[in-house]
C-alpha cells in the first residue's frame, strides 16, 4: 500500500483480495499486501517466539 487513505470501495477490494489469498493459502500473495516493516500480533507468536509481535514482511512470511 502507498500509505494514502483508501475510500470504502478500495478498502473493500483490498479486503476481498487479501481474504481470497488467505483462503487459497497463497502466502506470497498474502505477504505482498504488507509493508516491509509490517507488524503482526498473535498469541501463537508469543508461544513460538517469546514475543507476541512478528516484525517485517519476510519474518511474517517465515512465521
């Protein structure tokens, strides 16, 4: 994403694309939506890595 605000229609398209990629288990397409410095928070990440936060698109891909 470019960091610019989205209108509702653009946000709905973004969500639909992300969900479709997630449901196909297409990790490359899912992670393509994330910025290089994205952060993901997960209770499972806390159990696996001792931190609830996974930082960076490549680390999210590996997670």
